[in-house]
């Protein structure tokens, strides 16, 4: 049997930090629920039009999750943005909840 020695190497500039916060780096999130009344194309189009930075590939992934799991978190960020996005998605006919 060959025994290997293990050497510990210090990596400069790497620090671990811990805190007592909630663990969330956002104030609110927008959840969309499955309603079986929209096509994937409709949901993808709404997400891409309304959610900043949304790509069609990511919108498809979220639509699939909503279809197969019943819901998906589609946005996390500040309260004002979450409320605005939630209202617009709801106006588009989607079942939406904004959680704080």
C-alpha cells in the first residue's frame, strides 16, 4: 500500500464570513403558479417582456418548472421591482404571488 502525504496550502486573500442574517440577499420574490391556461410561448413572451435580464432559454426553464412542479420563483430583488413585476405578470393573466 502506498501512503500519500497531504499538504495544506494557504490561499491568500480568501476569507470566510458568517453572519446572523436571514440568508436572503433580496427583499422580495415573485412566484408564478401553474394555471393550465397559457402556452409555453405565452409565458416565455411575458417573462422576457416584463422581467429584467430574462432570456428566452431561462424563461423556458421557468415555464417548464411551473408546468411540472406547480410554481417557480421568477424574480428576486427589491420590493418595488417585485411588486411591479408581479402586477404586470398578473395583468398578463398569470397567477402570481409576491413574497416579502
